C-alpha cells in the first residue's frame, strides 16, 4: 500500500497538508476525504509521500542488471578487467 501526500482545503478554513494510504492515489484521496470530513473536491493530490522505497528498489534492480551483464558477458568482462588492472598497477609503479 502506498503513501501519498494531499492538501486538504476545508471551506472557510486554511488549508493543510496530510498523508493518506491506499492502493493508488485515488483510493488514498477517498480515504483522506472520509477521514478529514470534507468533500473529495476539497482534497488535492500533491505526490508520493515516500520516494525512498522506490529509489531503493531501482538501485537494487540496477545491481541485479549489472550482475546479470557480468555473468552473461564474462568473456568480455574478465579480459577487460585484467587489462585495466595491469594498466593501473603499472601506473602506480610509474612513480
């Protein structure tokens, strides 16, 4: 279940921001309107509340893709890594 940010604008009162949970932002908006006692038209969707989970998932998937590339193309990666390793070691010993 996702967490979403909303701006609640009650009639005759200052607006405020709150968070709502739901399967998607539409369900979360309905939940916020019921909880706050306002009409759904008085609730404005601002965006996702939690982006850290999405970034964590994307970085994990990126690591999996890199590991998959190393496994699939080992015959390119291993010689390239050996050549780069030798070049780095020779560069350090150059001083």
